[in-house]
């Protein structure tokens, strides 16, 4: 059996910071581990050069604070 999650198709596009548009591959439900916390979240899958981007939907849903002054 495959350990990969089932990707549910979506019909929306990713708009990049420079305004380009690209289709999302789909959406999956994942566990995201940040520090000692585990969050369940539906994420959109796209072919991007970054390993991943945490969006405002995740940050707001899970009451996250981003403290850029703490990044070294």
C-alpha cells in the first residue's frame, strides 16, 4: 500500500508574488509539526521551488504569532 496521501483535485490557481499564475495540483489533509505542537490542516499542493509555504489561513486558524525579531 502507498504511504502517500490521496490528493483531492481542486480547480484554483496559485498567484505568485510577481503575478504569475499556476494551477494547484490538489489538496490534502496533513499533520504539521511546529516545535512541540502538531496541527491538522488542509493544504494546497503546487509545483513550487520552496519546500513549503505556511499561509495566512493556517496562521489565523491556529492563532499563530510570527516573531521575526526572534529569527537568527
